[in-house]
C-alpha cells in the first residue's frame, strides 16, 4: 500500500507540472496583457515596452516558466498584474468558498442518489423505478446555467426567500449547492441503480436473506458496499467536471470562488493569477483521485491485498 | 435442540409441502415452474430432490423459505407447513415477513451451489458467521466470535482463529463451502436445505464436504433437503428421494427402492443415463451403449451398442515431449517476478489416430493449460510438440495456421463460446471461410447443412440464433463448428461437464460415433472419472502439472498404482445405495501450483508397471500431500 501511494504521488507531481506548463504556454497565445493594462488609444510602442519590462514579460518563455516554478516551490505564485495583490492571498480567499460549494453539492448528491438509486434497483421495472429514472433523465437534460437562473427567478425574485447572489450567511449556499447537487444526482442515481442491480443478483445477497436479515441490512450493509466502487470512481472523475461546472454556477450566483477568480484572470490576461489558480485546482483534482484509489482498498479487501 | 418423543418422530413431519405451485412472470400466461408438488420431511432425515435443469428442484428449495419472493416468483397455491422449535406448526405461504425472518437462518438454513459467490467478498469470515448468531441468539460480539470459532472447528477447518479475520477471496472453494456450512449451522437449524452444495467442487473436496454434512447432521439431528442432479451423491446421502421432471414430482420413494425398482419412465431414463464407474470393468475398449431419452413423455431408446475399436497404434498423430508452461504472477514494486504458476511441468504423452486420450485431474492440475497450449492459445515455456511428425517450434506461420485448422477445440460452456449475434450457420461456416477450405458460397452452405445433420440437427437450424437452442443442442452446434475445418485432433475441454446426464450420454455417444466415422483423435479433458471410463482408450492422470499415471483405461481404472489415482477413484460418488457409505476418509486441500521464483518443483521419475502403463515413483513428500 505504501509503495502504491508513493507511485501515485510521483504521478501526481508529473500531472500538476504538465498542467502548469500547458496553462502558462496557452495563455501567452491569447493576447498581450500590456495592451489591456495600458488602456486608452494614444499609446506608443515605447509605453508598451515599458509595461512589459515592468511585468517581466520581455524574457523568453522558458525563463518566465522556470521563475514561476521556482516561486511555486516556496508557495509564491507572484503578484496579480491588476493591482499587485499577491496571488496566494487571492487564492486563499477564493479557495474555501469553492471547496465548500463543491463538497456541499457532492454531499447533497450522495445523500440523494444513494437511497434513490437503491430504491429504484429494488423496485426494478415497477413504478418507483420508472419515476426515479424519468426524474433523473429530466435532471440530466437541464443545463446548469439555466437551472441556476430558474432558481434565482423563483426563489429570489418571485418568492423573495433567498439572496440572489453573493456569499453572505448559510442561506446563500442553498441555491448554488442545489444547482450543482441536482445535476450530479441525476447521473449518480443511474450509476447507483445499475451497480445495485448487478450486486443484488449475486448469490451472497440471497445468502444474506436466507440468514433472516432485515431488508435494510441486506441492502445497506451487504449490497451497498459491493456497489460502491463504481460510484466512488465516478465521483473522482466528477470532481474534475464539477470544478468546470462551478465556473458557470459561480458566475451566475456571483460566488467569490476560484471559478470567478480564474474567469476574471482570463478576461484580463492576468497570467500570474490564472497560472496560480489553475495549478491549485489541478492539485485538488489529482489529490481527490488519489483519495479515490485509497478508498478502493478500504471498500474492497480484494484490492487491498493485490 | 428440542426433544420430540420418539413415538412422535415418524408420524409428525418437520416440514410438509402440500400441492405447492410456484409461478414466474405476470400477465395472462405466467410460467409455472413448480406444479402441485407435495412431500414431507421427517426430523433428522435426508430427502433428496433430484432432477435435471428446468425440473423446478431449485425453485422448490427457494420457495420453502419464501426466497422466491426475491427472484420474481410467486407462490400460486399450496401450503408449506413447518414446525418451528417453539410454537405450533405454521404455514410459511402466508406467514408475515417478520415471522419468516425469524425462521430463516434460525430454524431453516440454506447452503448454495457456488461457494465462490455465496460469501460476501467485503466482509470477514468471522463477521459473516457472527451475523446470524447476534441476530437470532442475541449474542454479543465477543461470544459470537467464540461460537464462530467453534463452528469453524466443527467443519474441520484448521487454524480457526486466523480464519475468522480472513476474507473469502483468500480461501479455496472447498474452504469457502465449509465456511458456508458453518454459517448455515450457526443457530442449530432443524432443517438444512442444500442446493447442489458440491457440484462446483473437485471430486476429492466433494467427498470431504459430503462427509462433513453427514457427520454434523447425525450430531445435531438436523433434517436435510438435498437438491442435486448427481445420482451418485443421492445414493451416498439420501434416505428418501423425490424425482422432479418439468416442474412436477413424478416419483417418491426410499433411496434403495428408487435405484432398485424405479417406477416412473422418467426415473428409469434418468438412471439409465447415469455413467457408472466400473461399468466397463473387464473390457479393454470403450463402448457406446443405447441411451433412453424422454420423447414427449414416452421413453425412447436411441443409439446402438458398439465397441469403439478405432485407434490405430502404428504412428502417433501428436507427440508431446517435456511440455512445460509457466505463468508469472506476483511482482515487486520494481516489476521483478516473485512467484510463478507452474501449470504444466515436463509433461509427455502421445495421441494416435482414432484414439481418445483422457486427461483427468482436479483444479490446478494443468489439464486445461495443456489443451490451450496445443491449440496455440498459450505459449509454452519449454518442451516440444510434434503434430504428424512436424515440430511445432520449427513451423512457419503458414504451417501454424494450418495446424489451427487440424486441431480444433470444444469448450465447456456452449453458450459462451457461440457469438449470440450471429446465426449458428454463420458460426459453423466461419472456420471454413477463415481457412479458405471452400470458396463457393453455395458449397459452403451445403457443407454447413451436412455438418448439422452429422451432429443430429436439421439443416434449417442454420438460420437460427444460439439463444433459440437448448444447452445440449448448442454443444452439438459447437461440435459441428469444430468439425467444419475437417480436423484430425479435437480437444474437448470439459465439453460435457455442464450438461444434464441424459444429454451428456447422447453427446458422448455422438463424439464416439464421429470418431468412428472420421477417424478423429480426441484429447478429452475432464474431472469426471465415470465419463472418462466410457469414452477413453487411454488415460493420463495429472496432479500439480505433472502426469502421475498414464496407461490404457483398463490398466489405470482396474489396477491404479499411484496413491493420487486411487484417491481420485475412491472419491467418486457411486450411484448405488447398497454400497457401504463410510468409505476411507479423504483429507487435505489440493495444493497450489504457485511457487516462489527459484523453488522449482521436483520432476517425477516414471516406472513402467506393465507394458504401456507408467506410474510416477512417489516421494514421501507427495505421499504426505496426497
């Protein structure tokens, strides 16, 4: 197990390095920050040169990249082109907001999808199953931004119950988390249902029933753990697309998270902020997938001893 | 355990099934799997329910505990009267869920067929046994664990303490089935239902499991319902027998009567199809005998008696010399191999034209690996194989392709080995097309029709799909496909093991008939000694990747020299209830062929005990293991 984790950590470092390289390179293709910063129309080439010099952009790409890596080693992401705030400070403010939102929606989707999926599997082909499958299909067909806007219209504008945007107090969590959670639940329900169906047809489930165990013990002790591997795998993969989805949801709800930070950085060609925020997000996605691999071993002893 | 007064013992049954019917599916025409079946089980006695696939025997056993509720079944009529340890007899058909849960695992317990899948892979053995104990007996975790350990000792598992914390995948099939028995007997049930508990096990392990069930039954006074298709097991285990056919009970009688004077035509047909070890004693050659089959409810004889004098011992078609096949398993962090499976170690044998050589052995003996190596599905580690005098190692790619045409393979599972999305005609024609044997499409079609007729099917079957055929018919299709490329050698790997006995007898006859007609050689790979006796000219016994005895069938069966051959022969259940049941005890697991790198197995030296009959000289180590 220790060897396995070591191997995975080495891989993770590699992945994060590759991500930073691609991001740093790609953003430099997207336009010149000096033009954005200078603003106005009567600027000379000389002014632009000066700005580039001040930001260190006149150096060759590899020098800039190595400088970024060197900073990374000591946790220094550089300073934002806009106002000179340290990037690490910006990230330390935005990251908790995003992580809270991501984990709240994941948790919500697990709490919803597990019992619903189990219930659908047990009632395969009967009306509860049909209903859950139709609801899941409906959930899958919503684009997240549309769902977000509909919620704002209904809960904030019509009913006036919830704040339409920002992060002020626990009630402002409800709509962003619901938006993400509902979309995740729609896929997770199907996953739980399919893998439960597979498990329920196994002989050890009949054996558990023949012992006289209660239904919920059979389902939630004997069957669920055997069905958990596909769900855990998928949650690991989902985390990546969850972060992508969060950019949009954060925009709609004006949520001060990493999505908003990265989005603004792209629009302003703010290289240091973008490099820093993408690196941190990549790190988290890699870390979550490492945890998923470790979770496999905890769930299934057959994987542990391999 | 309660004490019914002895006078009560025989007139008050423990379980009384009355006119039980079970249906599956809904709508206007549900499928009735069990029709109007009645029988009684007396306390402490063993009732065997026998029948072939589709007879409804397993559905009946599930219905007794109302477990059919979970498989989409519905009890359509009848009563299941059971006397629990406390309180009056109750009808399980209309018992509440709570009442059923009280009885399941406490008063009635069940053992299932597949030991590899009947234990939950994510919980320890101790956890799974304790579960029923804390549920029904109210034991706390510590006491439940102590009881679980006692139970493991009862089913003769060594090292019970360590075993409690093991997971099922760390145990062999035989050990898992013992754990299953320990689990079933945990709360001292009055009735144990065993659904084909030994069918998936090796024959020496089967003998051990049957002994354990018999001993514990005597000790605990448990009544047993034993579901099986194996008449040998019936003869070994049962007091009374119920014969089921197409969902109905066709006969019920004490075990000796069933074997001595079967009344229903189906029972007679079933018994006539059972291969019996020792039926060819004194005869040097294999023999085809007629089979009684049920044709629309009427027994009908098919086939003739024929001595299989087909082998030509002038020059072998296949010569295998010191064949060795090993697989790497277990690697270190840096990818260095630590363990190897020594599947086949220096195995040598010949097969002659028109001859059947049987390779017999249990799990891990390497018998299937030999077959796959000859079919070029597995690369050998060493040794030479000559086909028709040509060394396989020296063959050009074109010659190797031609060899694939001349050696054909018939697999165990006829359903898994046919592509469900193609017609059977397509599957049979494929080898002809692949090897370019016939170019003309009309001629290929004619050839497919001819092959179908040769295996006892109709030419119009070519247009159908595999799912439209029964198991026996599918195996006939696989045989037709194997014959399509006009092979000289056919490797039959457990090809009749999964079939019902009446179908099995017909397929064995078909194989023998085809051998005579086309001078085919067979390498017949199996664990079933009774079938081996019927079909083979010569027999090689494999143990841990090496041949321990090889010779004519008559020599090996009538004068077995190696202790493992004797053990194997004595473990086969004999379909004769008159025989003494308490046979010599067989103990011990089948050892594993996995060895650490650098620890090579010792190669047996062989001695010739009579012309053509070779036996491995036994080292003390092997004698200890066997």
